[in-house]
C-alpha cells in the first residue's frame, strides 16, 4: 500500500484513535485480516467472525510489527476504532486507488471468473506491474484487501467481483471504480439465491452501469443476457466470443489430441494462432475475454496470442492436472462447481480420455454437490449424471448425500446400470475405492462445490506421488 500515516487513515475511515502515541507513524506494509500474515508496518483489520474474533489477536498483531489495528472497539494497543470495519476497509481502498491512478479492470460472471482473472493477469504483466485478486477473494473484504496491495508502481489492478444478491457488484465497483468492466456469462450459479437467470443478469450488469463514459464494457457476444447489458452502460462496448460480430473473436476452435483448446484469435489489429496449455474447451471463452481486455489496453494480437499460449493456472484446484509416476492422472477441479463448469470439466475429462486412445486408461468422474441451486438442484444434478454417461466417462463416483444420489440416479436413468457408477458417503470412502481400483493410464476428475471439500480426494490420491508432473501451470 502507498504510505499513509495513522492520522491520515483515521481521517479517511472516519475513525477515532486509541492508544496511538504518535499519529504520524506510517503504515508501510500490507493490510491484513490474519494476524499470522502481519509484516512490519502492517495495518491489521480485526473482524468478529462466527468462529473467531480478530480483536482477540490484536496484541499479537502489534507484537508482530503491525503499526496499528483497524477495529470496532478499543483493544489495548494502537488502534483506529470505527463503527463498521468492513465499510472502513472499503473506504480506505477507494482512497488509495484514487491516489494511485492505476487502471482498474473489474470482472464478474457466473462461471470462469477466477480462471479468466488469472489469464488477464498473465497478459497484463507483460505490459507492466499488475496486481490481481488472489484465488477467489472477491467479496467486500477480499476485494479491498487486494486493492490495498497496489503500490505507486502498479499499472493494472485486476479485481474479481462476486455477488450474493442485488447491489453487491455495485458496492464493490464503487469501492474501486473500474475503467474496464468485463462480464463473462450469466449461468446457474447461485440460482437458489437469486431465483432466476434474469435476476443474476441484473446483478452482474451492475458492473457496466458504473463505468465512466470514457471506460469500456467488455461483453460476451455469445451470451444473450450479457450482450443485452450494452444498453445499460454509457461506456464504449467491446464484444468478445465466437459470434461473427464479436470484436475479439475465436475462429476454427478445436481441441488438441490431449484435450487442450486451440483457435485462431482475431482482433481489430489482426489475427494469430493460439494453442493453450490449459485443459478444456471452456477456456476458449475465458481466453477471448482476457484477449479483449488486453487489446483494450494496447497489446498487439501477436503479444496476446503468445501470452495465452504460455499461460497456466495461478489459482489452486482449478483444472489442476498432475500425472503421478505410475501413469495415473489426477485433475483437481475441486475449488467450486456449478452446472456450467461441471459440464465443461466433464467434456475436458472425456477429451483427455479420448486422447489416450483405445489402449489408454479409464476416465473417472468423482463428483459431489453443486450448491446454491435452489429448486433446480435435482434437475441439474440429474442432468450432470446423464451427461457423464453420454460422454462415455468410464466410472462415475458420486460423493455425499442426496445431491450425490441424484447424480447417480441421472447416470442410472441414462443407461449406467452396471458398475459404471457408484454412490459413496464421503471423501474418505471415495479415496478408499479409488486407491483399490486405479491403474496406470487412468484419468480422474475431482469436482464439487467448495463447501464439500472434495479436494481432499485429489490430495490424498497424490500423496507419496510428489514426483508427478503438474501440467497447465
């Protein structure tokens, strides 16, 4: 963060100073919300959560070198006390970003946010110093914490924005006003919370509504609900996708023999070929979105294509492909799941299996619950089970409770009547089954919503296999 005195911070957030002997002391380190991450000169933001109250760690934070604590009550050490720590953190982020004058890129969508954000970051790093959201820290706490890591040298600030309801995207965008706003898609994620895809579109479109007149709305030409957002912004519109009218367009899309996407990238400045290191055709749309942002910021089509062809994954457990020494390949895509991303992952698994040919191993889909689908949950889980059969996935392992049973039911009704599918109670049962059944050449996809914790299966299968090569990174 740019250097600010405690007095300046108190004024920005409207806080009152307690136990601060010298208000001129400056914060020169990061703003952190975990006392274990404190560095000399940090500002420790204390939140009272359901399980842990950060105020209880205030003394520890200052002893570790924090200049002060941003808190909701006095804590016996130097502190700036405010009524609302979340709101104060956001106010501080806005003030800092305004002083920096860096180019802010905000992005949202139902699926692919984190993968696309990682691609954008890898492209823009070639132009200049870039800060981006780590993992999926895309809420009212994670976004300002990320923004506050920017420095005077930062040229690009790439911020992922998530929403749990109407107004959330608008709030986040107003904290760190973007010049470029990217909307990827409108899918079924959080359907249970929003009630309809139209309501999801209303929420996601808040991003383009806050863009300035000299800004740029980057919209998916292949998604009608996203494309319609062009009428909701005063900014210039740049379309990406495979549609003929897309400004940044993918043509001759195909999959390589081992399941990686390749395509011809067209921009207003020319065209160039891209062959990605990442797995799955769904990354084509993500790559085109990233290319559109990079084009808007002045990168040539050749530079963009080269960067996309070299880009890997920056965030854990998102199509993270590791081949074990015994020839078993583990695809850990267990960070999150929704119907769209589940279908994309299954198609990638099928492509990887086909690449191995008739003499290759089997494909295993180890799947768990897709959360927050509301009344659509049964139908969506059933459909995923059916798709696994249609794609000729060799084995479906449905893990968990009723949602897992719906996955298996879909597979059964589609024609999986033998040993092709099985329902197990938990991650450990899945691990025990796979350890006894896997053989060289097999490919295992592990995917579920984050709350399921199915990454434990992938990690357990990779134990004692650290010599394996991690692909697509």
